[in-house]
């Protein structure tokens, strides 16, 4: 079974998908972390302001190896966690997300990971529409802009990353615009996806909600 969860930044997809994977004993694939890993490499090489980003991304893709261990993305053998959740990566990740070269490469890699696993949970921006359009369960998880900014701000503060709430709010607003308007794999609700609004809902409520949908699909 493949469970695909899409939604905007800060909707809680990663936390929910990780918990679901534990409860169901499914492989967890955080597709967003793969874009963040490539963005991390872009910044590491000081190439984020390059004029020809597509050429740069081609070079990066041809020189890296991506994998997953316990739900965490692995770049060239290094497990990346907090390194890819910084404000600098947040600011530049839309460059990777809107790149035709990167999206084509990662969509293919994500599809392979999902198909080659017995049971998988993927979450991202286009897992229900592009990566796994035939997923048995499709969820679009969302929340208000204010709520999502509060969650991201809290997450960064807890990681001892100094940020301003207004800056976080602006970054998420800009990311929404980029996700919704990009030409390749834009964020949208798949026709057969179930929309869940997590505003003012805790993680357990959302996990239980999706869990009941998965169980119902299995038994149906």
C-alpha cells in the first residue's frame, strides 16, 4: 500500500507521516527533505546565487547519492537532520523545488523508493499528483497560514535557531506562492484526495484521522 500526503509548508506533514509510519510499520519517505538536501549542497558549494541554476543543479545531481535511513535523508553517506531545517535552507529551497532538472530527478527517485517498498508513506507537495498518482490513500493536509507559521517558528526556536516570527510568516507566505504557481508539479489538491485541516488540531488527532482512513481502505 502507498499512502501519499501533500500540503503546504508547516501543515505538519512530516510529523504526522513519521508517526503513521511507526504505527503502521511502513517505510517513510520525506520527499521535501530530498529537495532540502540538494539545497543544502547548493549552499555548501556557495552556488545559491548562480545565474545558471539549472546547470549547477545538473552538476550537483551527478555528484551526489541520496538515500533514507530511519526516515532521515542521507546525502553522500551523511545523515542530515537539523542541517536542512535552517532559515537559510528555507529561504533557498524554492530554487530546487522549481527546478525542472531537480524535480524530474527526484520524482523518479521517489517513485522508485515507493514502488520498491512493500508499504510506504510519502509526504511532500506533489506525491498525490505526480510522484504516486495511483496511491491507494491520498491526503491533502493543510492549516491556516498563521497556524503554520507558529508551528515553524516554534520548531526553529526549540532547535535554538534565532528567528523573528514575522520573518517566518513571510517565508511561508512566499513558499506558498512559489509552490502554487510553479510550472512543474505545483501544489494542488488531487481530485480523489481527502482534505484534512489541522488548524487548532494536535498531531494525534490528525494521525488517528488518517489511520482510520488507511485501515478502512485496507479492509474495504
